[in-house]
């Protein structure tokens, strides 16, 4: 792939993000609403890289619903965030294999938090450490956007 093709692909992906987020946010919020254990406790949402940006967008959407949503990187959730029993923790990793996100969700579960994995791979390492895996509305990047 040439630099020009790479930039064009990136631009297509960026242009698609608002529609994809809009399509995914509602179903994810409905799924999370059904799975959320204690509305008085915070919802931590995190991941690494692009998944962290998705977590920040999801947290913004959840705050509009009146939730105490707290975006954090997977490393912050693992080492710094005051995650406690009764909290809900959402780990985002498209592959489900991002090491820190898997570790953060496993640690949150060990602390008594209810955990959700947002991933395309329903039998991934992330999904295996989570209490629940809400359905993804659509892959974040459509195959048709990729050059041959």
C-alpha cells in the first residue's frame, strides 16, 4: 500500500466513524443497561489505542444517559483506577487479545466488579475473562473500505 492509499484508507475510516458509532452506541447501551448490576456504582470503560478512543466516546454517550461513566486506559484500570466490588467494567478490544485490556478485566473481576467484553471475537481471551459479551452491531471497519 502506498502512502497515498494509506491516507485515503484512513480518511475513509474516519469518515465512517460517526455513522458506525451511532449504529453501535444504541445497541451497546441497551445491552449494557440490561447487564449493569448496580446503578449507584460507576461504569468504567477502557481499552488501548483506538479502543480507548471508542471507550471515551461510549462514556460520553453513557453520561448523556445519566450514568457515572468513567473512561480510562486499560493500564489505568489495571493499576490506578479505584475499581471496586459492584462497579461495572467494560473492556474494549476488537481482537479480544490486547494484553493490558485482558489483564484489566481479569483484575476488575477479581475485585468483584461486573465485567463486559466488547470484542468481535466472542471466544477471545478478553471474552473468556468477562462476565458478559454484548453483541457488536457491526465491525468497526468494513471490509469494503480496505483496498485489495
